[in-house]
């Protein structure tokens, strides 16, 4: 795994776990108990397509610079980076 993927791979599960801990703690801090429908908003079935959508955005976002660099001379591509 490369270094730039580590925050997403670690951050998404950590964010989901923290959400389940922080939201109830916030409610208890002000004297409220949130219903489960407020706390349990992330489902694995919904997170999987979102992850795939994120990967699609990354690939499409990397495609334009890659195509542009492919058509340029090596020295020009390295100079503009």
C-alpha cells in the first residue's frame, strides 16, 4: 500500500467508529439520548458504493494529467511537475 492511500484506508473505519462514540457522548453531555436512527447512519452496504465512487473520482482525476504528460516530451513533463 502506498503512503497516500493509508489515510483513506485507516480514516474511513476510524471515522465510522468515532461517529458511533462521539454522537452519543455529545447527546449525553447536553442531557439527551439520541435514537438509534440518528447514531447508526453508516451501513456497510452504503459505504461500499461510496468507496467505489471515491476510487472512480481518483482515477478520472488522475487521467487528465497522465494523458497530458504522455503527449509531452520527458523534459517538459518533468519541468512542469
